[in-house]
């Protein structure tokens, strides 16, 4: 009969062998299929995969979608609605945003407001508003029939 420590070592070797076989099976797939699989994984799993083997590390590091998912998590952000941008484009924009925050490089954006130039706009509850004829900045319901 095997002692406890010999049994544990034997079990660990079997487990390591099994993980190696699974990794070899995964790596035998084409990179396109592996990238498709990676697109369904969360950022924590993607980070763990980078430490499984060099082949998976390079696939994760060369996948813009995987890098974007990791960078979003590091930035404590969530992906926005689908638009016309690819994962690679979104990754570039996210990295630019993060580097701007690191050095506090602000970008000024001016949004032209329609209406008269002499009207004073106020920020009320997160909404820009200006007083109407009655002096109220909040639109009122018309009581006329």
C-alpha cells in the first residue's frame, strides 16, 4: 500500500501530466480557433493562460481582443456598446486614455451650444439647462388646453 506522501506525489504527477496533455491538445488547434475560444474568457482566465506556456502567452499577447479585455479590467472599466471600432482600435483609444491619466494630460473639448450667446447655461442635476421666460431652468408642462 502506498503511503500518504507517495500517493500525493503520484497524484500530483498524474494531474500535471493530464494538464500538459490538455495544453498540448489546445495548442494543436489553429490560432484562429484559439482566439475565438479566448474571446469567451474573462480577463482573469486570460491572465492565467499567459503563464501556462509560451505558446499561449504569445497568442494572448497578440490578440487585440484579449488585450482589450485585460486592459478594460485593469482600468476598472466596462466595454461600451458595439460600434464601428474594432477591438484593436478600442485598445489603442483605451491605452491613450490611460496614459493621459497617468501624466494628467487633459484634452479640451468644446461643444457648441445652440441658442443665443447671451443666455447663461447652468448645470442642474448633470444636465445643462438655461432659464426659460418664466425664469425656471426646468421645463414646465404647458397647462393650456
